[in-house]
């Protein structure tokens, strides 16, 4: 037996779950050469806004952002995502000898993309076409995607240095893959946030945080207009999600109705 109280057991389970999620996030960030302290956590899903503050503290992130409709955010994303066609072809050769094949392949992909847009009954004039290439230093087993514009070798070395801390000025660069993406944007409907910046009087409940139980106000998100600020601890309730603001944290509603949470220490 662990000889733990119910509260200690619950908090211990939460810490294990958070540590597991934070480990996965650190791994993804490290692979991309990103410092989590330079970013905010975007919390969505039914439970995401409930745990995000703790993950942010674990990672050293200062801010959590909760969009509108967080519980249905993925479904909303499908509805408003641009219609997209992707084309790619593997062409492995030294970058200095790849200009011709890149030019011809990109033009071929561009023609296919525009034909596909027209075939779907869309206006080709609204299509946004972007070409890019996957590059690597000779002998590497991973690539970096670089947009096709300007000096590709210079752009690749700059991005390699940003991600990994170094970039050889003399090592040969290889082209690996040529890519093209065509997007046709859609109109993005947004729910209008309440106009009032004053939170409606909340009800309260006891909630367990890392430092113990707190008498915690519970706000309805529909009553939080732009400019509203709330000091933690607090809970924000809506139909498909629950957002938690920890003790020492602070919530602010921006002009779009998004919740910005400063998680504190």
C-alpha cells in the first residue's frame, strides 16, 4: 500500500499524466529545434483547456490560448480549412545541378494543380500555389523543407543553423524532393463574442489544485466579453469544454473572444 490519502493519490496521478504529455511535447519540439518558452500552448478538445495550464508550467511556457468552440475545434477546422492539393516527386541530386529539373517539375505540378482546381468548380484565380523543396547535407538521413524563392542554399543553411545550431559552409547540399501545394481559401465564419467586458456573477465550487483545495468561481464562457480579466483560481464552463485557470494565473478575453491565460509560476 502507498499510504496516500485520496487527495494525494489524485494529485499524483495528475502529475504522472502531465509528465507523460510534457515528455511527448518536448520530444516533438526538440526534433524541430524549437524552444517551448518562445511559444504559447493552444488548448482545444473537451479536456485540453483543463490540463493546459499544468503542461505550460511543466514546459516553461507562459501563456495558454483557448479558442472559441474548443470542444469542436477539430471539426470546425475541417469546415474552414482551404481546399488543398499536394504534389511531390523524389529527385535526388546535388542542388547545384538541379535548377532545370526543379523548374520543369514545378511547372508540371502547377498545371496539374490549376486543372484540379477548375475540375472542382472553383475559381482558379483564388488559388494560392506554393512550391518548396526538401534539402539536406550530403549523407544526412533527414531533410529540411525550404520554399522555392531566392537563394535556396543560403535559406537551407540559415534554417539548419536555426534548428540544429550549426551549418557547414562547404558541405554539398542535396535536393531530395520537389513539392507543390495549391490552396483555395474558404470563408471563415466566427461566432461573435459577447460585447460586455464584465463577467457575470459566477457560482462557486471546491476544486483541488496542486497546493490544496480552493473555493473556486465558475464562469459561463458565453458571459465573458472582450476585455474581461479574471484572477485564478477560476473555472470557465461551456457546452463542450472546461477551462481551468490555476492559482496565481490570470485570464484575459481578447477582442476575438479567445481566452489568454497567463499561467504564473
